[in-house]
C-alpha cells in the first residue's frame, strides 16, 4: 500500500524544453556537452559552487557571452507551469492520504527564475503542498546517486515498499527502484502527473 509519494519537478510539474539552452548557446560557440561542462553543470546542481562562481566558470568556455546572455540561455529550458498541475497537487495534499515530497535536481538560478515567473504567492502554494521540498543544490546531492534516495527515506523514516517515486528520467527511477521504491517513469507528452492516482 502506497503511503508516500516523492515527485520530481521538471517535466512533471513545470514544462521543459531541454534543447533550448544548448540552442541558445550555439551563437556563443557551443557545439557539444563536453565532460568538463557536464561536470561543471552537475557540481552546480549539487550546490558545490555559488551562482557567481558558476557563471564565471561558464564564461571561461564562452568568452563572447555576457553574464546576462548566460543567465538567459540557462533559463531557456524553463517553460510553463500549468495551473491544472498546481491544483492537482494542492487537492492531493488536502486529502491528507499520502505524505508528499518534492525531490528535484535543480540550481539557484533556475529556482529564482521559477519564483519570478510564477510569482511568490503561486510558488508558495506549490511548495506548501509538500511535507518537504528537496532541492539538489541545497542538499549537496543529486539524482540518480543512491545517497539522495537513501537520505530522503532515512530522514523521513519512509518504508521503500510504501513509497512511489515519479520522474521523467529513466536513470533516476531505475536508481530508486534498486532501493525497493515503487516508481513511475512518466512519459512526457503521453502521460501527465494529474493521472497519478491510476498508478497508486
């Protein structure tokens, strides 16, 4: 029996265009995601460097891009947060049948942009639907590393078999499943989080 629900943020609640950031950076010389850039992006998601240090490091790879260009390109991935999804999670929280947790790989620049786009009131409505709002850059951990799932289970005394984790990235749901957590690898464009109850 499912008692706990852990939910991702990007492409679960907020729509993403994952090709938008690399596309926006092409005019500054971006071609492919190099191992060095991949490590830098992941370290930033883990909160291992500040936003100013992150932008400084990225500038080293793309010297013709101004800071405002880098921030704009970085945030280009973030699209709309449909009201139906906000209303769905609020209604689920009000039912008080499940313990709800958010677990997102994200970073300070993205979260600040989301708050700005949604407005503080709407963002707080979303945040308040969850018992705990876990963001990777605040935790110094990121999915799909096992430690992040182990931490959430242990800190909240959750039984893995009574828990479901929803994420659009198969690598993340596969990692959670190794710990005995039930999973739903949501197929973006074909499924929607508002259909959650049919997976419980």
